């Protein structure tokens, strides 16, 4: 059954999800993969653009902004890798288009995913190392404070609005795969 819903994005953002409809089935990978890759590309681009904006406005935060972007980008790549793994292991876990963006992920999943591939284990370790490095960076608090202030700036609002529209479109494309 095919359905198109923007509520998938909104539901995840505000913590609501439509009730699961057992009539849905796991999407076809040939449809899902390009939609997910496009969504990933938009997320990576946004992180790079956000880091660039911070670096232009506050050059003294350029290093930590780049580290923040690298951490987020690697996290998004790891999430994509986990979706691919779930698809290969148990595609029924991706059978609900409204919960697709917030699928359950357990410690057991992490262990099995890491054991499935040396690349997965390396990616996980790199994400954890980047998170630690970001947490311990001397300018992280200043970056967070500036990022909070930046939310009032037109340049940031425009960047975020463009990103939000792209992600909504990407999520609609994923919903069309069902």
C-alpha cells in the first residue's frame, strides 16, 4: 500500500506518531535507498553550512564548529548504516512509515551491528570518540551559547528553513516507498 504523509516528519519532531497500520509493509529497498541517501546528503550539507556560518560570524569558534559538524555528520552516517543493517536483518522493523524515523534500537542491536562488520565497529568507535572530543573541547559551551543566539539571525533562519523543507520532502519520498 502506498501512502504519502508529512505527518511522519512532524510526528517525530513533536513526539507524536500515527497509529501503526498493519496493512503497511516494509518498503522496497530500490525506492527507499535513494530517498535515504538524498536525506543524508541534505543533513550533511546542512551541518557543513551551519559550521561555515558560525566560522564566518565567529572565527574563534571555527575549530569547535567543524568538530560539531564532523560529530553530527558521522552520527548521521552511522544511522544510515544502521538502517541498511536493519533492512538486511529484519525489514519488518521498517514496516511503519510514521515510526520509521524513530525505530527502536537496543543495546543488543548495537552489539550485533558492530559484530556484523569491522566498518560498523570502527564507525561506532569514531562517533563515540568525536562525541567525547566535542564534550571536552574548551569552546563547546561558547559554541552552544552562540548557536542559541544565532537562532534569531535571518541567515540562520533561512538556512534552517531551507533545510527543513528539504527534509520534509525527503521524508515524503520515503513515505511514498510504502
